[in-house]
C-alpha cells in the first residue's frame, strides 16, 4: 500500500509541473512589460525594481520559469502588492476558510447524493424516485450563486434561522457555534449542484449493480433487503461512484468562488476575484498554483481510497 | 407504469424544448420589441416594483427598466454561451482530430497537455486566464471556451482514433490524398454529430459559467449587462429589493433547466438501453399475479412440490411464457434433474421457487410452490426471506459473477450463517472454516480470507456450495453449477454433491443441459422444452428408452456419459420463442415425426407410474419405471 501511495505521488510530479507551466504560460500572455503587468496598479519604480530582481523578469522566458519555480519550491510565492504581505501567508489563511466550506460541502454532497441515489434506485419508478429525480433536476439547473441569494432571503431575512454573513472567525474568535451557524447556508448552497450530480450517478450505478448476479445470490441467501441495497449493492456501486467524487471535489472547489462572494466568506475564491480586480497578478498566480496542487493531491487520495475499496486493483 | 414514465420523460423534454425555443425567440426579436432603453437611468424611479406603470417588471437600482434589461441580458448571455460553446467545440475538435488522426507521439504529447488542463478545477483556469487578459465579457468568453476545450478534445479524439483506421480512410490515403483533404472529407463529416451532441450537453454549462464570471464582476462591464452581471449588481439590494435579483436569477434557472430537460430527453432517446427499459432493477421478490384456482399439494411425501407453476416475462406489450404450467416434486434425499436447452425455462422454474426471478419483467401468474406443505407463491416477503438460504438454498452457475467481488469469501459465508442464526462472529467464522473443509478446499483457514478473484473457478464453486450448505437446508437448487468448469473439476463437484445428499438427506434439484451430468447424479429427470415438461421418469428408464423425440435427440448428443460440456446445438432448428407459442406440440417444427394432429391442441403429459411423456407418437412404449 505504501508503495502504491508513493507511486501515485511520484506520478503526480509531472502533473504538478505541468500545472506550473500552464499557469506560467497563461501569465506570459499578458501583453507589454511583465513587471508593469504583474504589478498593475502597484507599479511604483521601487516595486518594479524589486520584482525584476525577484523574478528575473528581464531574463528569457525559460529562465524566468525556473526562477519562479525555484522560488515557489522554497515556499516563496512572492509578495502581494495590494495586501503588502507574502502571497503564501495570505493564501494559506484564505485556503483554510475555503477548506472548511468546501470540505463540509463535499461531505454533504457525498452523503446526501449517495443516499438519494440509492433510495432512488431501490424505489425505481416509485414516488421517492420521482421526487428525487425532480429535485435533482432542479438542483443541477439552479446557479449556485442565485440559490445562495435566495437562501439568504428565505432563511436569513424571512425566517431568521441563520445569520446573513459576518462570521467572526475571520477576525479571530467566535467559537465553534458561531462558525457552524455561519457555515450551514453556504455549505448547503455549495453542495446542491454536486449533490444532484452525485445522486444521478449513484442512481445509475446502483441500477447497474442491482441487476448483477451477486445481488441475486445475496437475496438467495436470505440477506435482508436493507442490507442487500445498502451493503452488497452500494459497496459494489462505490467503485463507480468514487472516481466521480474526485471530479465533484473540483466542482465544489470551483463553486466555492461564487458562494464565497455571496456569503462574504473569507476564502481563497474571494481572494482571487479581489486580486484579479486589483490586478494583483502574483496573488492570483500563487493562489491558483496552490489550490490546483492541493486538488491534484486530493485526487491521489481518491485513487488510494479506491484501491482500498476494490481489492481487484493491483497496488 | 414504465411506459408512462418514459412518456412523462419525453413530455418533460418537449416542455424544456418549448421553453427554450421561446426564450431564444424572445432574445432574437428583442431589438424589434417596443422596450424602454435598457441603459437609460432614472434615479427618481429607482426600485419600482413589478407591475409599476410603464415598467412591467419594475426598475433596478438606477431606475432602469428591468424588462428591457432582462431581455437584452438574456440575449447577451445566450450569445456569449453559444459563442463559447462554438469556440470550445471548434478548437477542441481540431485538437482532438489532429491527435486522433496522427496518433503516435503527436497524440501522446497533445493528450498529456489535455490531461494537465483537466487536472485543474476548471474555475481556477478560467480565473487565471481572466487575470492575465483582464476582466471583460470577451475575455470571460475566451476563458470559458478555453476551459472547455480539453473536454471536446478528449471526446473527439476518441471518435477519431476509431475512424482513423477504417477502410475508407485507408483507401483515401492509398489514393494519395493529403492529410488535410482526408481530415476534411473523410473524418470531419463523421465526427460532426459527436461534436453537436457534445455541444448540446455543454452549452447550458457555458451559459452558467459566463454568467458566473459576470456575476463575480469579471465578465460584462457596465453599462453592458448580461444575466450574470445583472444579478451581481442586484446583490447589493438583495434584502431591500429582492425582485431585482429574482428576475435575472429566475431567467438563468429557466434557461439552464430547459437545456437540461431537453438534453436528458435527447440522451434517453439516443441511449437504446434506456429506451428498451432494460435498466430496471429487480425487486426483492418476484411479482405474483396469480389467476385461477390454486392447485393442491398432490404428493405428500415431497419436501418441495411445484404445481402447475406459470412464470411469465412481461416486456412492454409482449408476454413471454417462460414457464407454462410445470409440475415437479422432490423428496428428501432425492436428486431430481431438470434438463433442457437454454431458454427452455428450466432456470426460471428453479428461480421461481424462492421468488428470485428478476421482476420486472418476471411475474408468477399461476400455480403453486409447496414447501413442506405450505404454498410459497404470494407468501409475504419476510417469510420468503426467512426460508431463503435457510431451508431452500441455491447454487448458481459461474461463481465469479454470483459471488460478491469485493467481499472476502469467508465474510460471505459468515453472512450466510448469521442471517439465519444469531451466532457471534468468531463462532460463525469457525463454522465457515468447517464448511470450507467440508467442500474440500485446501488450507481453509487461510483461504477464508481470499477474495473470489483470487480463487480458481472450481474453488469458487466449492465456496458457492459451502454457502448453500451453510444452514443445513432441506432443499438445494443447483442451477447449472458445473457448466463453467472443466471436466475433472466438474466430476469432483458432482461427486461432492452426491456425497452430501446421501450424508445429509438433502433434496437436490439439479438444473442442467447435459444428460451426462444427469446420469451421474440424478434419481429422476424431467425434460423441459419451451417452458413445459415433455418427459419425466427415473433416470435409468428415460436414458434407456426415451419416449419423447426431443429427449432421444438430446441423449443422442451425448457421446459418452459425463463427457463434460455438451452443447445441444446438434438438434437442427431453434427452440420456439415463448411469446408466440403455436397451439399443439411446441417441438413440432423440429420434429421428424410431426403430424397434423400434433399441431391441433394441447397434448397431455401422461404415462404409467413415474413415467410420463407429452407426445402423440412416442419413440418407445412407456414402462412403469422404478426409482
Ligand atoms: S407430439 Fe408430435 S411433434 Fe410433438 S414431439 Fe411428439 S411427434 Fe413430435
């Protein structure tokens, strides 16, 4: 198992390098003087001199890439000029907030999506199936940012169940209850689309599995139907569901950008949007590379989970 | 029911299509409509509610007419979404075709790059592109299109690889056509449908994504507004004036929902598996719709007795009479063979006993199944379940498919025990090891922790037998348990079963298509054809003097008894389709002795004592057999 994990980690190296190359190339698209472009609104002469020194911006493209890569490997993602703070510090702060939001959403969409899919499949063509199918259709059609706004209107303004925004975590303190209270709405709003996708997929995976001979065997043994469905069938269906969970994690992470805007969540997505609007390119660059790398590592974790779940995979 | 659901699905798709066409039409004619100028501000009339004089949907925070802004925003959003889909499709297809057509290193290099791009959560890539190019609707469009290029490239490449080695492409190459010509004239026309389908599935997505970027303030810039930026601008007044947010948000929802409905309908229509309704899951027990009188038990000695059992498959408007009134019985310690070609209904008969026929489409429509004097047809599910595996156990064909691939064989055995006996795990495990030893699995203590795929076919089938024996059942129904195995293993398994029934007094119903196997194991045999029994009797008697022409042909197919797998194709013709059975003898079309009388009416299964045949011109006089 350890060997397998190492192997997968090694295979991630070229992907991670590829990510840095792609981000670097995209940034190289910026027309004009790179130092001026990177600094955007913060292009004072001192800053220009500093960034030229840090990133070797007068050097040829390839050399610049390696300087940038080398800096990042030592944890130096440059300095955000809009915040006047090292990029990596800002990204780590913000990413922890995003992780809380996206992680909760991911758990929600996994649990709810799979449960809905399993029930839907087991009760195929029944009322539960029809209800879930309709809810799923609605869920995957509603833009998450619109849903978030409607949730604020209904649950925060009308019903006053949850606060609109203003979590104290960002300012230190607040405690678990405060965080949880602020987390409920954004986490649900973010989870809805992914839940729909996971439910759809789980339903069809379950329908596929429930037709298999080993399900008939379980029934012939006298296994209770609940265990046939939630045990035997779901266990086998998970093999098809897990890879999709990895993809969904990317969608949840992407959707977090919108949800963070709607709910004023102090996450990395809002940081990126602010940075783009302020043309703080180094902050964007660092944030994108960091989050993408985390996502690649997460997908390795998914692969490992898959191999733990399916003994037929050679590890 | 199923038909209704399909119909409803199509109706939903139609509704989606109509709504979508309306929106598109509206967007097209927007400039011709007598609307207010969407960009003229009127701060005196801010936040008018819908229905206000001259402003059907009210006004926004700058007093601009919401209806006009909505329609112009829709127009813009649709245009940008379509454009993004078009560019993504164009460049993605170009990349995919080049990779797929040239193959080799080009392909490798391109697809590596595509994989890298797909390693990003898509929005990061889009944000990076917007960051580089700067906010703006065109740049948002470029970003969304670029992010979707890998998806198209991958799909189109797959199709192109399949095409690149087809004869007509080779022929074009031999004819000396250039690569560009071949791609344009031979490849492209064949991938265009795929491109169109991929576009239709992603276009809703792209509309949503460009709206999203605009919502973030990275797309369309004021005063120009698509639906996303309308929503973004309205967000500030969400709590005080929600209608300014709801109007554009609901429009996005309507558009995307319409596209999704239409897409689902199209996909269902294109996916033949869904259309035939094949993707249904079997219910926990076979559906029972018993009509007519319930036959009595008959012979009191039998532990299991099937009386006039009828099982059908209802597929759409067709009815397949898989089992058309079968009588069978088996006494303790007895082995009954049920033999026939595939499709003769022998497996369905066997599965009907415990309600294991997949349903839908299976329905038990008549007759009775008596187990220890109690009719099980229509018994409550919970009662049926308590008998399954405990009193009546099954052994199935192909243990690789019938054992759960992800559970250790030991756990599957332990489960079989614990379902019916509340014993602790360790005790159940000890019993599982004992069972594995009993079916002569070497190193049972270590084998118990193997997964099915780690065992040989013979070993797996032993596990299947051990599982059937787990609760010391009264009856074992073995459905072709040796078909997938080679001859020596088959012989071992058969002698194992024989031994077990003598030791434990098991009643065995052995389903097979091989008379060699029957001769080795069974006391009595019933021959099935087209869902009915055509001959029955003690094995010896039937083998020595088969009376039904079909039986004698079956026996003639076995050169030496126990000679392993024997296909019955040697009989010319095919068994009849059980959805349109002709009156009279079902074997008549293949029978050399068939006469007009054979086709007239139902022929009874008759004979002295234990022997019986369903034929007007039997091959031999029936003698009362002795078991
Ligand atoms: S009833 Fe007639 S057709 Fe049928 S098997 Fe006998 S002889 Fe042949």
